[in-house]
C-alpha cells in the first residue's frame, strides 16, 4: 500500500497556494497538515482556503509537528537557508522551491546541512516536470534528436507579484535568479545532467523598472560536450508569461510552448472576470488560459516524483545538488555580466565526464560528405570536401 505524506507548508503566498492546490487536488492522499505564516490572519485564511487542520506563526512549531514527515519551503529566497536548517534539525524530509538559494555559497551550505542531517532533500523545479517536457526529455534520451547541440529556454513576464522579489538583497538578484534558474535547469536536463557547465557569457541590464537588479538578461552556457545553452529572461515582457524551449540536435528539433499558445484561446468583452493564468495582464479581449495550470506547469508530476523517490529510497529527478549547480551557473552569469567576458562556472562537480558531441563521418569516393541536398527538380546533390586539397565541391546525382 503506498504511503501518504503529511506536509508542513512554509509560506502562504503564490507558491504555497499552487503547491497546496496540487497536493490537495484530485483527491490526493498527501495533505498539508500545518501551515506556517508570520501572520495569524493569513495562516487562518490559508487553513480555511485549503482545509488545512493547523496553522502557526512559528517555523519550529510547523516543522516539529508530530504528524508531519515532509517540510515544503515556499518562503522568499533569503529565508530558504534558515527554513531548511529547521527542517533538517527536526529530522524531516525537506523540499525547497526554486531558486535553492541566493548564491552558490548559500546553496552549498543548504546542501551540506541536509546531507549532514541525512534527511531526504528535493529541489522543486517544476518546469522540468511539465508533461510536455517529460515527454520531450524521454524522446531526447531515446535518441530522437541525436546529439543535443543547442538548447534555448525563455521565461519572460511583466515582473513579479511581491515586493521582496524586487529587492536584490532578499532575492539574491533580479530576473536571472527568479527566472533564469528555471531555464538553466531545463537546459541541463536536455544536454544531460552529467554534462558539466564549463563557462558562461551573459548580458544583463536594468532597462525599465526603477530597481538596482537586472530586469532583462541573456546568457550562453557552454557545456563540456560542446553543446550550448541559451537563456533569455525578462521582467519587462508585456502580454503575460512567455515560457518556451527549443532543442536542436544532430537528428532532430523540439519546440515547446508552455503558456501563451497552448491551444486554448478565448475572446471576452468582459463580464466573466477573474483569474486567467499566472501573470496574465488582461481579463478582457483575447486571452490564453491554461487548462490545468498546476499540471501543465509540472507541479503535479514534480510532487509525485518527490514522494515516490522518498518511498523507493532513491534520489528525486531534481535534487538539492541540482539546485546548487543552478546557483553556481547564475553566480558565473553575474560575474560575466560585470566583466563582459566568458567566465568559468565554479562548482564542486559530481557529474562525471561527458563525451564531445559526435561529428558525422561519411565519405563518398574518398571525399567527405558535408551535406546532402534535395533539388527542386527531384535530383539529389552532395556537397563534398576533398581532404587532400581542402576543396569544397558540388556533385549532382541522377
Ligand atoms: N514556479 C515556481 O516554482 C515558483 C513560482 C513562484 C514562486 N516560487 C518561489 O517560492 C518562494 C516564495 O515565492 P512566492 O511567489 O510564494 O512569494 P509571495 O510573496 O507570494 O509569498 C511569500 C510568502 O512568504 C511570506 N514572507 C515574506 N517575507 C517573510 C519573512 N521575512 N518572514 C516570514 N514570511 C515571510 C509572505 O507573507 C508570503 O506568505 C520564492 O523562493 C520563489 O522564488 C517558485
């Protein structure tokens, strides 16, 4: 008989709601037993909203609740380390939302605390678990796109929904830390987690909002295999939330669109009102709702993997070590943006060695085949290179 889990939810904000909606959805057997909020009123409102038995204004009381076996950290970034320490001290499994921390050093301390305590740890990176991504990853691992050469991941929206995100001290940065963390882990999943991120080149700027942190950034991540990751993040994009990924391989291509074009488009002149989807800007006109937001954003498969992993005594797909690697890549991005140069990713690597992307090798009469072309008149043409002279030649067949 599968186990059921009792959760202490730390935080009653947007992610506390999404996580609890996921856990309590579809008659789920895993339940939030106690919720922590600084404010008694918000704790009581959360209890009421989700049918949670207990609330408390003490983190220690929440994590130490005797019924609770799992702590979910859904607090602002600057509170993750303290919350994880409390959960680990209480001997509870701990699942931490993204980003794991504000820096690789902080992430490393979180990882060490959990490993020293010997409790289960998981990194709640939902966008690696969207149903589309899971299927695309399975196809990639089965060889459908050949060797992965380039992965592009984009997350942009008009900016976060709470004050603390905008304060680089509390958040650890701007759009890179908030959104780039998702993109980096999506990219790592496609290029292979055993593929070391070697160096990055990043541009970041504060273009629109009156803040110190970056509200736009683009970065290239070069992996050991030669593959490159590219992320684009923005807090100034208008029109909702744009979540897109592209994978280019030697044998195929994948394009994923998670949010604004999911096949559900609706026009309304008004009247119905209310919530459309996360970061949607308008409630009238053409809209792009999301059918089952917590499932399509990966939360459902993510919690399933976390609890299955706990019961099966294995690591989850997304570990706290993964969260640490993501922070190390983001730290390198900030250093690169400041120096305007390619910058090494500094990290304690556990992933092993990845082979270089394979180059295609085919010859025809001693000449190297570079490409085969199909001409409009039906004939085929080979583009060849003579290895002796270095000359490039066309050869039309048939
Ligand atoms: N897709 C995702 O995985 C995803 C989405 C959104 C947020 N997050 C992450 O979840 C965490 C929380 O973000 P959110 O969107 O829920 O933020 P939020 O502002 O909606 O909620 C934050 C919660 O923490 C509480 N809080 C704020 N400052 C506090 C303090 N000093 N002490 C105690 N409680 C405090 C707030 O009252 C609120 O309940 C962040 O780490 C964020 O990056 C993840």
